[in-house]
């Protein structure tokens, strides 16, 4: 990590914004990577409610190079950007903003990060029934990536927010050929969806620290052979993953997606290859402590 004596007028600022943000490991992982490569960058975390003002400030500050955008700002942030990368315009959410001489470019690394986590875990979703719980920014990115890059049989999506759910479903049907099966999240719809789901991807903040004892999916609904992927990474093993593992299911921690997307963000911000093993080591040490 940079000390006060090594920060100068040329130091590039990167940051993560969200609400809440105290749980974020992004500063630790990015700063360790900057230090490893001796880059003149520093990365901070900011709790932000007013996204428009935050992005206006970024645009005005010449050295504010990159921004990671997390819950709940991934959709709203798009309104205030100058340009959005073409694949992400259809997705309708971004988690990465790059300041190019006062012009803000938005793009996403969540979807590619999640797909890589599935591939690395030897999970092939081709021909499979995928159940996604949640329809927010990260869910949008993952849903579009799976719909465009794989040959899944169907994608069921459950959420309590009817407007957000309908928006995602309409966009997926307009922009992809995937078979989409939406429903409002409730006791009966969850039971029905779990009966046919091969891969379950949990995309809500439920179970995130400090509410680590919560889970939206009762363990009684698990079936042999299912895969459970929880994008929450704090704690490292959520209640959902613990119970799925206890039932003998293959599980994928959100830390895999987090590391993958952070590596992509780092490379967009700096223009150099990320020191992946250093970034992974820092994350795992923080989560195990």
C-alpha cells in the first residue's frame, strides 16, 4: 500500500462505490496488485448514495482513473455515463467506469467473471436448467452472459421486485434467444423452480456479512446433482453454500467471481496484466481472518 510520501500529483485514483461498502475487499486486492507491480495508483472505497454527483466528481478530477460500482448502483450509474461498451448497453448494468480524459466509459466484468468461475469449477451449463434468484445489476450481467455465451436449456429467474424482474426478462427476450421462465419469488414458485433446476445462481445480498445466518433457499429443496453458486463472497462460505455442501452438492463461492471480475477491472484501469496470484492470496487471507 502506498504511504503518504509516495503519493504524488501523478498518482492515479481508483475507487469502489456502493451502499453499504464497509465489507468490500476491493481496496485490499487492488492496492496489493499496484504495490506488486510498483504502479503509481491508489484505490479507495466510498459509501455513496448520490451516484450522479459521484460520477460528476469523477469526470471533473483528472487523476480519477477508474471506478468499481457495486450494490445498489450498477443500473442507475448507466444514466450518467458518456459511453457504454456495446455488449453492456443491452445488459443494462455496469460495474466498471473508466475516465478517459473527462469522458466516462462504462462496461461490465461481472458476467465474464461469473462464467469463468463456472468453467473453472468444471460446470457446463449447456443443456442445463439454470435458476437465478435475483434480477439486479449483477444478475443482469450474469443472465445475459449465460444467454449469449452458452446453450443452456432454460433460465428461470425469481425476484420479489416485479418491475425489476419484468425489465430483465423483457431485455433478455429482446436481446437473446434463450428460453426465459420468470416468476415472482415466493414459497410456491421457489419450490417449483428448485424441482427442475440443475444450476442455482444466487444473486441477492441475502447472506452477506453481517447477516451471514440468512438464506433464501431452504436446504430441504436441494436435489442430488445440483450445483449451487452464491455470488456473495463475504463470508467466504455463506449459509446457502454450507447447507448445499452438507447435502453433497457442488458449490461455487462468490469469491471466484469476485477475483475474476477484479482482475479484469485492474487490467482495464491500468493497461497491464494483473498479478492474479497476489490478488487471490490477499482476498483469501482477508476472508479467512
